[in-house]
C-alpha cells in the first residue's frame, strides 16, 4: 500500500470569503431583475397551453434566478491538525532471535517503516536485553518522534541479538516517569508493540503478573499490542488481552516470516492511525452550529453518532476542540487517493 495521506499535515481552507461569522444577504452584481414580472402575454392562439404565462414571480429578490431565498454566508477559514500518534516497537533482542529470525524481523521493519515514513505516526524503538544476560535499558533507545524511521532501520541492520528474554522487565520501564520522553503524553495516542519469539526467562512473573503489568500500562494511557514471532504462550496472551485493544487485537498476532510480520505491523499501523483532528482555536465568537468540513471542496455533512451510512463527522468533546470523521469517511481519508480536507466557520452546519 502506497499512501500519501495528505491529511496528516495541517490542512488549511482556501477561504471562500473573509469576514464576520454568520449569514447575511448579499446583492450579486448580475442580479438585475427586480422580478415583479407579471408578464401577461395572453397567447392569442387559443390553445390551452400554459405558456400564456401570467407568471406572477413577485419575489423581490435581486438575484437572477428568481428563487427569493438566496443568501451568501461569510465564511472564515480555520485550521485542523491530526491528533498525534506515537508507537514504540519493543523488540526481542535475545539470542533466540539471531540468524533467520533477526534477518526477517529487520526486513519486515525496514519495509513497514519505509512504507509509513512521514504518514503521521511518530515511531519509537526499544529492545531487550541490553547485555548478554537479563539487563534492560535505563532509557528508551529511540524516543518516538517524527522522522525516526531511518534511525530505527539503521539500528536493526547494525546490531545482532544475544542474551536472555527479560520481557516483563522491559515493559515495566514504561511505568517509570521519564523513561521515554513524551510517551505517554496528554493529548497523544500512545501504543507499545511487543515483538517476541520466546518464553520470558529472567525474573518475569506468570501470566497473571503480565496481565497486571499490561493493565498498569493501560491505566497510564499506553495501549499494548503483542506479536508472537513463531511463538505463543499464556504470558503473551495475557499481554494482548489486557492491552486495551478491541478484537482481533486482544489476542497475540501470529507472524512466522518477514511477510507475515510486515503484515502484522501494517495492520497495527492502520488501526492506530486516527481520524480525530484538533481544532486550532478559531475566533472565540465562532458558533459550533456554523461550521462545515469539505472533502475536495464538497461539503461533508455532520453525522452525530456516526450512524446510518457511517459517513460524515462529529464533535468529539463538548468544548468543540476535536472533530472525528466517521468510519466510512475515515476510510476515504486512509485510502490511496485521500481527499483534500478543508474547513470553515460562518455558514449553518449541514446535517446528514
């Protein structure tokens, strides 16, 4: 999938008009008829056709089409920006990953990071152990940030696995404030992806202990995925079940080679990409009942609750600081030919 998700950059409306909020009648330059036209051509040919029109179009509007209801809304553009998503890959670096497993893991990560480069996910990277035994890092290897993909690929291609499998000890690091700057952070979606190929064999606890650790991460606003590379266990199952993700991601994702591992990463990337946007503080007088969003210049109606067709958008919060595009419209954003998204205040919100 080669996507160029332009919506992950700040989108700015090319303003239709600039001015105050609200709607007001505006006289158009070409609206010249004063439409009291009572043209009474009496059509003396004696037929009964109604083109002896006594059309009494008495609408006193000044528009040329005589519809009597035209108003032009003054619209003011504003910005929306995608809610940040940070995803840390916690990679098993134990001796059992050496050889073919490491080659395949490196290939899969290289491909997926290249594919998703610049697509709105801030990737981070960490590994375990950090020695030939059961040691773990004291700070994250590569903190999640924009533009880290090349650094992660370089690390994978430059290192070879060794040591034991201190999985739970590595996960517990993320309960320590400051271990990974900005992960988690308020207003940012944070995800940990555990990739392992074998049984934890350091001081790790049983499945109940892994469940409790993962639940603590979730309480700390970090959701967890589990990928088993030619491996499954009660411990890994507990991680997936407690990670806060819906089915089918509440069970370990199976991977057996570079292709299936890349597919697992790709599925996760698709899931974590959000269609929630932060509204960038328009004028304080802006009325949330007078806002519209546009896909390729065509208005997208509001669909509170995202029911029915699943198209449209809705407010996320009562303060109107975030907007979410409904599932079907979100799929349009994620596909290979995403729309240009624009936004404006000033005209009554169109409803689905």
